[in-house]
């Protein structure tokens, strides 16, 4: 038989999975062979410099020689929505928006006059909120009068604003991928610049933390309110996720939405945001990492010159309410005119737990690619779901959190069907060891994923800052692979048996409702 004829023959079904797995291993092996020599810990230790500045800020410089003359940075602030004060949810996210509004020299026509005008906005707003939120004896006429005075004060302050000047300076100097985000655990800021703009970057990035100005605060608050309406209030899956998390966590601040509750968004002030900034945006809560092709000594010198000016303050108390053990299954059911969804989760310890790598291995086994267990079972074989996955780190990792399972049923199938299939896969994990080949693939992918994440400036800066923040040592990034390499089949079976139990389970379901209402 000719080679062409041989290749045209159908592959027997019992061999196809083995061949796909062999090809996957071969591809990953090639990736590792190409990348490993330049990407191991010893090589990085020669290229990474870490320095804690006198004010407490940690700076990391990583050199990537012989690459394009650009660099990326990642500023990580160890404060997220968990730190939002009670009654003021959404403040962490709100300051992220404010960080792009400029400083006392950027974004203003006359800061001395603007400062007075902004204070007037706050003074009138405080009077308005006091009257508006009176439980009894509220004077409606006075409330409307104060609201109008507040709006007039906002217009007066607006005349001093140069809109979007901070971002325009970055973009006009070639900055790319300008972005920021807030999670439950932290807030991040990042973009990329040409190396010859390193000092401009240091000036801009440090300035917004030395003297931020809360201009256009209430205009931006309206933007956030619309964001909440779009992503949560008007989105069935957004509502499901919010209520699922609220049900999973009864005490820990993880149960509060990062974007904030609407009543809080309608109430908190720029003064509140300033107080949040003063408390949490302190040097000892910040790690700044830069990666690119530059002189490391020059880069560190520039960082010291500018970031050392951020005032030092005592680190805030980071204690939070401990979530009590869950001892019964909890369920949330939404009846929506939308696609049905199934979501379930199990409480697990935080990222410092001795079994953290086991959870990562479970997530890979269940969800990584078309050979993953949930994809093969629910999507490929049973054809009852369009997608299915399991993962960890939900909604964060800093505190005890959730290992979740998610599936979107195919038309004609129900959340109960996919739940049964998911539970069958969970029972397999409890009753049977995974195969040697599965465990080998998990470990190989762990190393390949690490190496890929370090193959550009953005990935480098991000990973170095995050691991320095979480562990106090960026080298833990590389040790994650060692920890996964130490995971055994018995570990996976043991953790599955301990954690994936009904009394530790929260279930979230969207059941499709017809046009006449919920069924």
C-alpha cells in the first residue's frame, strides 16, 4: 500500500485518542526543548533585579536582551474589592477609573481654581446625601434644591478639566495596550512603551499615585453604574454569577460584587474614594515590574528617582472575616428567557495551601483542551453540552475560594442532565486513579504554559509582579512547576474525595422560561 493510500485509511476508533495524545506530547516536547534553555530559574536570576525602596515599594527589573526596543510594565496594588468598606462596595474599582483622570499638573487648566471647585462639589454632595437618605422627616423640596446645587457645582468644576489628557499623553508617545482592572484580590495597571520613553513612563505612573485628582468623579460613577447594568443587571449569566457567589460566601467579603451594589454606587463620594486611596495605595502595598531590553541599572535608577516620591504610610490591617465551614448544599435557581446554564462550586483553601498544586492539576485534567475529561464526556461523547469546564481560583485566590464546574446545555438538554454527567466525572476522580498518561500530560502542560507566559514582556512583568506580591519572592513562579511535578495520582483522588462532597457544594442554575413566564 502506498504512503498516500495508507494515510487516507480511517484510523480505528480505539487508536485515535492515543495518537492525538502522542501528537500533543510531541508538540509540547518540542516547545519545551526550544524554550527551556533560556527560560529556567537560573537564567532568570541573572536577568532579574529586585529592590525594596525606602518607602516600602518593591521594584522589579527584568532584562530581555536582543529583543525589540520596547518594555512592558505591570503595577500591582495589593488591594481589591475585598477591601471595600461596608456600604461602599465598588470603591476599589472606582479608583481604578480615577487613576486615568490625571494629576495636579495633568488634566487641568488651573488646578488651584479646580481644587476649590472640587471641594465645593464634595461639600454640597455631603449635604444632599444627608438630606436624601434621612429615614424620616425628609424634605423633598430641600433634597431637590441640594441636588441641583450639586449638579451646578459639578458643571463649575468641569470648566477646568482637560478631558483624557493623561491617556492621550501615553498614546501620543506610542503607548500600547493601555489598561487596568480590579479584582477581588488586587488592582493592576499596565501598558507598553518604547524603551526611550522609560523615564516618561516612570513620571506618569508614579504621578498618578503621588497626587491623583478625583475630577469627573460622578461622571465616571455613572459610567460604572451603566457597566453594572450591562454586565450584571441586564445579563442572565451576570445575575447568576453574582447570586451564586453571594450564596457561596455568607461571611467573607468575596460575597460582594467587585463592581459594587447599585445603592452604594448611588451614594459613595469622591471623598470616600480619596480615603480608600489614602489607606490602600501605599508603597508597601505596591509592586512595580518592568521587562524589556534596557540597561537594568539605568532602569532601576529611574524607578527609584520617581517612585520613591510616593509617601509612605503604615500598612493597613488585612484581616477579614473567615468564611465558616459549609455544612449543607446551597442552591440558586433563576428562571430566565435565555440559554440554560449549570454552575456548581466547592469551597477550597487559599493559594498557600499544601494542596494548591493538586487543584491546579485537577483544573488542567478537567478542562485543558479537547482531550480534557469534561469536554470529552459532555461535549464530544454525550453531546449534551456546548461547553464544559472545571477550574479553580474563583472568584480570587488570596483567600479561601471556590473550585467550580460549569456547563452550557445543548438545545433539548437540561441543567439536570449536565449535572448528572459532571457528578459522574467527579465520582470517577474519587473512585479511580487517573492514568499515567493523563498525569504526564498535566505536568508537561504546566511547564509549557509557564514558558509561554514568560515569552513576552507583558507576561514577564505580570507574572513577576503577581508572584512577588503573593509570595514575597518572584521565584515561586518557577516553583509552581516543581509543585505540580510532585503531584501524584493518589493526591488527586484524595483531594477530590475530601472537597467534592454535596455538603460543600453550591449550585447555580439558569432554567429557561418561555414567553409566558417561569415554568
